[in-house]
C-alpha cells in the first residue's frame, strides 16, 4: 500500500524544466492521437500513433508494462463511453457518437508527464458535449486551486461541488496523484473533500490533477480484462488531466504543447 505522504518529492527549478519538456512531448504525441480520432479508427491505431511520436524523441510511456493483474500492454489508455479509465487499446473500432478518454504518459530524462482528454467521435449529442465541457472545466477549477497554502480538501471540494451542482457524479475510488520520477507519487488527490482539510500544498509539488466524472452513478466496476474501469450502471463518463506544478507565481501546467 502506498504511503502517500512519505512519497512526496519536492522538485527543484531544474527538475521542473525537465518535467516541462516531458509534458511538452506528451502533449505533442496526444495531439497526434486526437487528430486521428474518427469513426472506423481502432483504439489500437490510436496507440500506434502515440508510440510513433514517442519513437521520434526516443522516449517511452510509463503505462506500458505497468504492474497490475498483468502488465498493462499498451502505451496509452483508451476508455470508450461508459469506460472511465484504464481502457486497453486494441481492435475496437470507434463509432459515430462515441466518446473516448485518452490518457497518455511520457518519461523524459527520468521524469513523467501525465495527461488525459475526452473527445467526441464525429458528432455527439448535446448532453454528451455538456458532460465533456463540465469535466474539462472541473479540471480548470482544480488547477486554479494549486497555490501554496491551499489544502487538498480545498481542491477536492471545489471540484466536487461544481460537478455535483451540474448534476453529475465524482468517483470515490480513483484519484489524482503526485507525479515526478514515478508516475504515482504522493500526495493522493481526491476529487472530493472538505475545505481546510488535508495536506497543505507547497512550492515544488507536482500533481496530476484528473477529474473523473460519471453521468449516472459514482460507482464503478472493473471489467473482465482486469484493467478497464467502467461506470456501474453503464452510463457515460469523462476524464481530463494535466500535470501541474505549484509555484510562488501560481500554478504552472507542465503538460502543454506551448507555454503555460
């Protein structure tokens, strides 16, 4: 079991610069994947597009061979419709009206960039588009709370209240997390909480913020592949994520293609 507080690593300015480059490469590779999303494309082809960009830079994904029930077999996660996180790319063809959450990671000079987006496949319904927009805005709210002195409870409360006020749900089972030399460092960062509670944020902390939003229920199941997490009632889900550094000058998003 992870001791989240003991595994917190404060990053130096130089380390943050390396993480910024890891994030930039990660964003470039993710953009190549998103550009390929259309009806008829397989999730395996999305994985291949991501790996092609990584090969250009001589980098790899922390996802591939990640330990679990069996080593994760791909470089990205592709979670379609009711699938929330950890979907395994393969032969599945995307269909008009689907949504797909694409979670990607890159290791550059020993540091990890981690991010995710949810995109529509062709035309999606207005209700589906609203789910995507709400989840993306929940991430923006979380980022705005990444300032020294705020608590993890402040962050989680802001995300939870916004999402629930919009009529959606937050999973209690999966959370954001610290990130750096390892993909999962401390602290654990839930998308729910109470103001003023929990650990205080400090300069040099780097956190993968990732609101995971469900339409019908906060409950989840793990599918038969022992990796893919889905909503318990089969309703739609969405997932956005950025790696963010806490600095004296405010939050700095490390997983952008261009500057913060």
